[in-house]
C-alpha cells in the first residue's frame, strides 16, 4: 500500500550532488569551507590554515556536509550532513566538542543566539534540538538526546535561522513555505506556537536570512526556486517586496539564457549594515547585488559583479566586522569524481557595503588571487589546490551539474499520467475493484 | 453530472457513481491547485451568494470581509457540513477532502441542495486538498472557530503513525489557524486512535479539555456521531465511539 518507500523524497541521481558551502566567523576571525565530507578552515588573524581536531564521536564527517554555520557570538561552529552526524566545534581551538547522531540525514543546522542550543533538521522535515554544555571538558551526558521541537510535515527544510533577538526560529522548506515559530525559553518542550507563515514563493524556498537596520527592527529575506528574492515582515507574515531576478537576468543575458529552472536562487547574503543583499543565482557566473531599503521596505537592483564564465558561486558568506563577501564554487558526490578531486574555487568580493558604491573606487569588486588576504596560504587551504588549470577541468563538470541539479533536488518529481499508471501496475496490494 | 435549473429538476447525486477507496495516500503530491496564500483563496467559487464573482474573489472591499470559520478536515461525503449548515446559517464552512471523486460528489450534493432549497446551504462548500500539508495556505492566523476531525484514518501500523492527521506536529498548525477559544472536535470508533488523539491534545500546550457538561450542551456534539455516513455505519454495527473535544487557549509566556 503506502508502505513502499514513500518516505524517500523523489529525486533522481543528480540529486546526490552536494554543493560546496562557505561560512564566515562573525568577527572575521576565520572562514570555513565545506566540500563533501571535508571541512576546511582558515584562521584569518594568524594567517594559517586550521587543523581541526575531532576526537569526539570517534570519526570525522564521512559523507557530504550539507549545512554549516557559525553562532552569532562566533564561539561555536556547527557542521552536519549526509552521514547523519551533527558536529559542534569551538572556534578558538577548533576542537569538536559534541557529535550528535541523527536518525536521518540532516539538511539544515543552526545555533541559538545564546550558544545554548543546536537545532538541526532531518529529511523528514523534523527539527531537533540538543542542549550544549558550556564546559567543553565535560563528558557528554548520556540522556542528552535530541528532542523534536517542530516539523514541516513531509517536506525538506532547506534553511533554518534564529532571529537576531533570539525570539524566533525561522524554517523554510521545499514546499514553498517559510514558518516563523516562537522559540520558547524552555525549548525542550517543543516550539509549538507559530508566529506566522511567510507565504508567497511559488517554488521551493532555498535560503532565508535575517537582516536588520537597528537592534529593534529586523526583517527576513528569502530566495527561492521561483527566481525571486523576497523581503518579509516576519512577525506578521507580510510580504513587503519581491524582486524578480528572472526579469533582470533577461535584460543582462539575453533570451537564450533565461531558462526558468536554471535561475533558482542558490544563496543570499546580507551586508553587515543591512543595506545590500548579495544573490547567487544557479547558472549565473557572478553575484547580483540588490539594494535593500529597510525603511521604504523595498528591494531594488544595484549592480551585477560578473566573474569568469566558469565560476558559479554555490554559497555566500560575510562577517559582521568586515566588508568582504566570500563566495565558493564546488561540488561533491559527482559521478566519476575521485576523492582527490574535492576542489573548490574561492573568490572574494570586497567593499560589500552600500556606502562604498558612491566613492571613487569601483565599489564592490572581485579580488584577484594575489590580493586575497594571506593569499596563497588561504587559497590552498580552502580550495585544495592552487593549480587553476587542473581546477578548471573539475569545475567545468561541476558547472554542468549545477545547471540542472538544484531543480531536480528540491522539486518533487512528477510523473506523467501514463507513467503513473505504469508505475501503479507494479503494485501488489489491490483489494478492491473500482 | 449537471443539475437542472431552480425548481424540482435538481436531483441529489447518486453515491454509486462516486465510489472511491476509503484510503488515499496523503504523502503523494496529487495534482490539484493549491492557493499560494489565504489571500488567493477565491471565495466566489465557493460561496457565490456572498461573494459575487464580478466584485472580486475575496470580498476584501467589504467593511468586515466574511471569512470561513468552520473547517471539516476529511469531510468525506459531506454529511457533517449538511447537518451544520442550518444550525449556523450565517457562518461560512468548508470541507477539505483528498479524494477526487468524493470531492466531486460533495460539490454536486451542495449544488443540488441549493437548487432544491433556495436561500439555504449557501454557506457550505468543499475543496479538494491535502489538509496535512496545505492548511496554512487556506486560512489566516486565528481564523477558524471550529475544526472537525471525524473518523480519521487510523494508520494502525506504528511506522505509519506519523501519517495520522492528529499529531503534535500538525496540532501546531491547527492551533495557528484557530482563534483562542475555538473548539477542535475529534471522534473515532477505533479506541487506540481515540486514545492517541486525546493524548496528543492533552500534551499540546495550546489546547485544553472542554468539560463534559459543556460538551453535552453543545448542539454540534450530537452531530458528530449521527450526521456522517461513517458515524451511521458505526451506529448500525453497534460500535462505540471515542471523542476528544478541546479548546484552543493562549500561552501566558512570562
């Protein structure tokens, strides 16, 4: 009957592909890149690559990492993915202080504002919570098992963030929804009170982020498979503005490139003053910058930073204290990919702030490799290689996969009427004649 | 199946032509249109008397736009809606049903009732949808005053318990669309499911029990066990029913 693997989301082979991720320490101390099962971090203050020590849980990640994040304080870092592990690291020593086992693969991870809790979402759409202990030397308490606090029924959660004041947790899913839930003082009993639903996307929501102009006023920005970036008043579930990336891309690229499914938003990242939003678009070799007017509550086009044709960013990150926008391109779990080929390409955009646009220099621009902070050491550590030509081959295949993958991964496969009838013939549970 | 014009020509649809299996797979994304948000629900399709099509779908221009207040989740052949309609003639109610043929039956039934009884049954309608996934698409926050879950699929196997329409997870969403003070009605003839639903509601912080005296005084309560085809079948077989009726409360957060 319904017992056949209905629990597996319907995805094709290309969906096993896992994009490279980047995250930046909020105070600019370090930057981390995740590619496949590998975590690579670089200490920007010391100018040296980080060596991660992972003795807890007995193993480092053994399968693709799907989500990484720094906590708002910068003290903690979390990584989680297909190996059903969530790892929590202290960012001063880069030691893993907790390894949490999930029953299912993990699609999103977040750390609460006060560094007390880690939440992670599994592929059934359930969000679990674990309490962290302050003292990293303590043994992990055996009863500290993950508790489920909320769920998006039968959906995959693509992005999960805490609001800056810690009052809310926002979760976005592939079924076009964004849910904003009150995060209670005692979350172990669950987060049952929904504040709002932010509904408006007409395709999967790929990424959400909070942005604010002042301490009291923050907003939610989201990007989706419908090729839009939206601004929300999340307390009331109101859509404030929608930016149609497709229209702009049509102007910039011309008609041959504007295939709908390849214009999904891959990632978004706000600047530290809330005035800009950087947008990574699925098949666009560059970054689009939008002006974010939080007073007038509007999003508008600012400029496009084009990079070399073979570079499509899969993930974006910035820190609160610097004007750098980190971008990374890469993928793992590709067919025919040897493990030695876990290469990524890192490009940095500088002057990622609104007020730099009107000044005499060119404003936001991509840094040359030689101008990257700690240049070669950083690039080698995060990319895995300095050899650009070797990278080009690998990244070309990544490029091709990127163009179709996101759509396949998140959009539930719909079979045509004939195919469905054909599939039904394989069923062996028919009891009633219609 | 078309109904004739007003007057004696409207015949009630024959269930025989709308037979469907009792179970439908709620996990498969069937191909029915889903409104992106409650603002997109076209009420003129459902309640033409109150929302004439030419004036726009959702009656927003009225001073206080009418909203749907009662939802029958898994309404089956529509028995409860038909029973509730005359009890609350000014309240808009909707049934939500996953099965295509059954939804068509209910649509035809309502049209026929409206034709045969002018001025009545204008306040009920049905929509084909998966209420486990799309309730927030149809209803705004705190919109509903009553929600009904009559004889839901028990999903006996433990691994299928997560498909039950009442669960801690889904109660979050039902609480969201219900106003404080609103009532949730559940009834089943399967004892284990009855215990499960009661237990979920008891554990959920946003619901509290409605005392028995209040339940007995509620004119709606009697309908739960008499109005629907399923309940009539249970009564015919001399079965027992288990109800859990709870009120949506607000949390006092300190």
